[in-house]
C-alpha cells in the first residue's frame, strides 16, 4: 500500500489515526498548494482530485479519509478507533457524521470562499458572499455540540475515536486560517485541550507546517 498524503486537514486525520494505531505506511507527498492533485498523474489514481488516497497492493485506489480509516481499522482492529462492537461502531459513526455535516463542512467551504479564495477561485466554484454565513453556522453548531459534551472525556464518552480525530484536526486547521472556535464553550474547550495533549496530535502535523501557517 502507498498513502498519497498532503498538507491538508483530511490527510492529517489519517496521519493521526495511523499514529494512534502505531502504524506506518509508505507515503508519497502531493503538493496540493501547487495543484499537483489536479494533474493527470494524480487523477489516474484518484479521479476526484482529492487527498488523501490509499493505493492498494492490487493497484486500485481508495479515497476519502473516513473510508481509508475504516479500511485500515478492519486490517488492524486494535487499538480500536471506530469500535469493537456494532453498538460502538454505530456510536462513533453517529458522532463523526454529526461533526462533519454540521460543523467541519461549513468550516471547509468557508475557507474555500474566504481565506483560501485566491487558491481555489480558479479550481472550484466559489461563493465569497456565502463565507460569513457558513462561519456563523459552524460557530452555532459548535455551541450546539458543546451542550452535548458532558458524558465523558471524548465525543462517544470514554472511548477516543475517529470522531475525535476528525473534529480536532478540523478545529486546529480552523484556528490557523482565522476561524477560531469560542474558547468560552466549557466542554468543547476542555475536550480540545485534552485531545491536543495526545502525542498523535503533534506527530500528525505535516512536516511542511510552519509557525503561523496552515495546520494540516
């Protein structure tokens, strides 16, 4: 297998997952800032033009970070980061979908339309006038999430999972691109600090991350 990696939040979720598992994969770096992921060589591997992607031993490619993590979890089930039982796996997927659909997709698109506009305006359709509204929705949903975070140290309770990885990486990215979350949210602020202290949080930062730059 070979991981097609990049300085970007979604690839970082896979790197953090691998660090938590104690796994290492052969890796090829893709320069997304230069648009390498939209060039023919990469598109032959992943026609969606997105990172990360995982080239499997038989030659096919698996893309989408969550799908990659689910695949690797099946190959390496311990320590469990999705769940050891149907109920645990369902709870993890529930929380991951909550944070992705209600929070991180709004952060992502707001970045495309505002802070990242110069980079993305010639690559994808952009709607700059929507950026402020997307940011408001993300902040509102973070407050909604905070109200539910009183059942344990992590999103599912006692278990640290890919849902925590997903939310942490995107909030850390958001901090670095002018979309910080409200640190007065008591449960969320404590949760963020807790996850930030895990060795995998620092280990998963891309080697090209620079002080004051995009964290991914």
